[in-house]
C-alpha cells in the first residue's frame, strides 16, 4: 500500500513538472496594451502624414468661362499646428497679392440668416479658411470684371497649393507653391518653405539650425555659390558689374535637400524676371562647423562631423 502511494505521488510531481516545462518562457515583463499604443503613437507623431484638400471658395456673379481661374488648396495632416501655419501663409499670400484691392466689409446678417447659421456649429478647417479668404476671392472676381470692361481679353488666374517635401526628421518640410496672372505683361509665382520640428511642434528658422556666430560664414558660402550661378547662367561676365543691378543677399527661405542646403529666392530678388525663381545649393561637405552637428549628421550621415577633443585627449 505504501509502495503504491509513493508511486502515485511521484507520478503527480512528474506531471506537474512536465506541464510547467511546456509553458512559454517570457524574456521579461510584458507591456500592457496601453503602453504599446502609447509607444506606437510616439513613433507616429514623428512622421508627417497628410494630403491637400480643396478650399471651397465661391465665385459670385460670374458664369462658366466668364469666371477667372481660381484654385486654392490647403494641407490637412496629423500636425494641426503646421496646418495652421500653412493656412495663415495662404491668407498672407492673398493679402499681398491683392493688396491694391482691399476686401469689402462683410454686411451684417439678418436675423433669419443668423439663426440658420447658428444651427450648424461644427465647421471643418477648410470651411473656416474659406470664410476668411472669401472677401479676397470676391474682390478678385471684381477685378476680373473690371479688366473685361476695359477690354482686356486675357483670363486672370490664381493658384495656391502646399506640398509635403520631407515627411520625417530632423525637419519635416512643406513647400507652398503660388502663381497668379493679373492681366499684366506676365504672371508671378513663388515657393515658400516651412521647416517644422515634429518633436517640438514648431517652425524652425534658418538661424536656429546654425552653429552660434556662423551666420557670416554661411553668407560667404552662399555668396560664392551666387557668383558661380551668375557665371554658369551666363548672366554676366563680371559678377561685380552684375551686382550693381542685382546685389546678392542671404535669404531665410531654405530647406535641407538631399545634397545640400538649398536657398530659395523669389522673383527679382537676385536676378531679372527671366531667371524665374533662382536657388543656390551649398553642399553639406562645406557646411561642417556651420550647421549644427546633430542636424548635419541627420540629413547627411556620410559627412564626417568633426567632434572637438577634450583637453586631456589632445596630443
């Protein structure tokens, strides 16, 4: 009887050990679903994701081919702060483009219209932007009528559209492309770059990516590229003579390209209309000690960034 009891006890212990050995072994404590979701969100916010959407403007008192061409897009992304910056830039561009044609004051709504509008409280960002720019659109249509009355046969046009150029760090970049034709000898266009720190949720200026006290060095490098551009573009044989009419200046309109720091200029800034929108590219190899090391390493890892040695390590 004792022998059978011992055999039974040994069998139970053996089965328990076997079942324990079959259980999967974890490498450590498992993350909770909330922790995993939070980690995924942190990764997600470092990537700029979005698309353009049409701003629903209204062309009043015109029909079909009689209307001017107007196309305005805004950016809708996972970074609402950046979206707001681009929206404000669109409004500013319209103000500057139509500065001679101030928008008319909006008439007060009658009680019935006001009551009806208060029923719908929610409005999309595109609808809110449309309300802000509609007075400029109305005046733009009025300008078109005026030109037609004067016998100008050319159709005027206006286009504004943002585009994501770089969606990841260290800086996400959006370019705002604009073009317009207001009935003159030729149209006008521009490209404005917005460099956005996804971690800090703020726009980053050119000065903020530079090493302290290196603005003059950057100016010198940019001036050298300007001189080369003048000669290569066959704008003049003598750069000094060229600068008597089109003097070089450093722009703060920049973005970090694949091969170097790109400085984007507007029409008539450093050259005549025929050169369009000039841009100067300074290779990253020349920017050691000028652009902050952490920024330079992120955009161009192949560049060997010099790290100062400690006093005790110097030979």
